[in-house]
């Protein structure tokens, strides 16, 4: 597995986006994990769509086709 994003980068991105938010120590890890799980679900669904279309490569159209569905599932 490749290198992950440094924690300081995640923390600074959160602070830049929402400066008034006060976060506990490990919240940045949970946010990062949530992003990784979302991307994994999106890639899996896009792969299934590509297989359904009898294509061996995931194309942007496959990702666009499943993006709304994955977003709805991710909202909880």
C-alpha cells in the first residue's frame, strides 16, 4: 500500500475549511478513514459498472454513472 497523507495536512485542510470548529485529537484520522472508504466504495461500484458494460477499463462515464448512488449511500 502506498504512503498515506500526513496528519498535519489533513488537520490544516480541516482548519482552513472550518476554522471555528474545535476537534478532538483523533478526529482527523476518522475523517481520513471516511474519505478512503468512500473512494474505495466509489471505485468498487465503478468497476462493477464497467464489467456490466463489458469494458475492462474504468472510464469517467462509469464513475459519473455511480457517483450519485454512492453519495446517497454514504450520507447514511
